[in-house]
């Protein structure tokens, strides 16, 4: 218990008073409360509990995994199935990438031990490291799909173009490519639309595709999120080299400033080689350049 208290203190967690406790800490960033009672009992609560137990308690305090109830609480994770996710949808620069991973229970168990989880919680270096581990797994199938920037902007400039329909089409491509290598009965998609869209593009009929919010809690979907993000990072690296400056992820004011520099350096038409032209940010960029 003393070791846990020291770790919480070193991490700068906020201290607060709880009756009959030896210590009590809270962390808004990690979304957890930790209370160590005089009886020796430790209570950890909050949305970040699972990550904290795995990454701190098990690795730094107890030295052994004890949060191993996934197979009991979520047996469907360990069925052979497909997981689908995407990257780049909200980024001004770089392509929209979809990934499909087909895996079984043995792979999932190994990945959980290695820290495979939603890529949004990871650094770029961790994403690339885990993508390598996922792709090296015996029997796994990983397929990605994306449009290069010129093609993406061409498709999105057509009458009645719709981003979610384009995303659904890309998901269907990566899914069908994966099913062509290894057939499974069902898959799970991170829900991006209130109505099912991917199914409209699927040629494979004997396949059940489920969709749910925050599907990345499923380790196979998490693996797909990692692979999609890794491909997005590689594409961004290539675009950055072409521009001569590291392009920023997201659609912040700093990203907008970079878009202005692209136009000033390479001309109006060149922006379509780097950015998603249907973003509102692009209109703002052109207004700034034309002042």
C-alpha cells in the first residue's frame, strides 16, 4: 500500500480527506479516485480504473495481472470475428483510412497482455510498435483501405457527396478484402452513423455486421483502430516530407496556419494534395490568403 501511495504522490495526484483512510488521491486527467484504508483495503473508482489497474497497479505495484475478467464478462471478444475502425476522419490533412482485422481468441488473449487497446489513448510510437506486433501475429488478417488525397477530394466534390457514405464504402472494401483471406461469421464496427451504411456496399451476404458506440473496447476493433491509425501516420509522414514541414493532426488553428503556408508556397491547387477540401477550415484558409 505504501508503494501505491508513493506512486500516486509522484504522479502529482490531488490529495483529499476520506474517513478511516491512510491516503486518498484523485486524478482528473486519469479520471480515477484511489483510497487506501487503514484496514488494508484499496478502492479504485472512475472511468480510468481499468487502465490504472493494468498500467500502474499490476505493472508497478503487484507485478502480476489481476484484472483478468475480460473473458468472463465479454466472451464475444474471444470469438473469431472481424473488427473495423477508421482514422483521419476529423483531421484536416491526410487521408481517411479504414482497417479491418480478423482474429480469434488466442490472438486476443496475447494482445490484451501486450497492451492492445483503443489507439486514441496511445502515442504515435506505441501505435506503430503495436501495429507491428499485430501484423506479426500468426493467422491474423489485416486489411486497410484509403483514397489518396486527390481522389478523396474528387469523390467529395461530386453532387450529393457524403462523408459517411464514403467511409462506409471504404469500410466495405477493407472488410471484403479481409474476408477474402479468412472467412468469419460476424464483425463489429465502431458506429459512425445512426443508420447502417456499410451493409449497403457489402457483396458478402452471409455475414453479420454489428455496430456500437465505443466498439474499440473489443480488442479486435482496438487492433483495427491501431492499424488504421498507423497507416494514417505513414501517409501523413509522406505528405509532410512533400511539403517540407511536419503536418499537424486535427483541425486546429495551427493546422489552418499550415494550410495557409501550403497555398502561399505551392499555390491554391496544391492544397488538394494535402488537405480535405470540403472542411470548413479550407474556406477560411482561402479567405485569409485572398485578403
